[in-house]
């Protein structure tokens, strides 16, 4: 069953989600080296030209994370002065393996409405679990699944906001 983010975005995201279904995306907790999905950069760039994405940069931050383009996501999330921007920023730092910086950004987030939609979600505990797994050179499926759920939940929340903030 295809993933649905939001009725207004689903047709725009279809080429990306067809090329990289959610169950094959974000397979590593920590992205080391270049993205394995660089061939999808033109697809993401094409999607980002749409006015829905231009008016909502939080969606762009999430799309770049989806294809493991951490630097591009970082540039976007760093420019979003809101708790949502900090949320994406914290995820990006966790995925690059900068766990202390990820904690910093999640402390800046504090509470976020999207977090309330995830059962038993504690971003700081998740950072600690990801760090432990990374030190063991592992990406346990339960943490990868949690990472995907976190991404999908925040993307859906951002899609429901006029400017994602």
C-alpha cells in the first residue's frame, strides 16, 4: 500500500515514493559518506519547484532527509526559525551521528504538536538508542522503523500547516 502524506502532496511526491518507497528509505540510523540516493536529487529538486514546497520549507528539510542528503536538509532546517525547524535540525544531526548536537536541538524544540502524535516518543531516548546502536555498528530494524515513523509523522504535520511552522 502506498504511503500517503497529505492529499495535496501525494501526487507531487508519487515519483519519489515510487522510486524509493518508505520501507526502503532511511535504512541507516547514521548516514556516513554520500547519499546512496544521489540519482534521486533531480526528482527532489523538481518537487521542490512546486509552490506548495516553496511556501513551506519544512517539507523541503524532510524531503532531503528522506534521500539521506543531510547537508541539503541542514541548510534548509537551519534557516527555519521555529520549533519545527529545530525538530528537523535535531533529526538531521542525529542522522549524521552528532548526537550531542541533536540533543541540543531537541532541547530547543521542547514539546512539539507532532511529537504528541507518536506513542511513547522521547526524542532524547531515541538519540541515545541511535548512538548506542551506531557505536555497535548496527541499525536495528525497530529503530529504523521508528525513524521512518518519526519522519512520516513530522512530514504529515508539516503538510497540514500553511507554512510548516
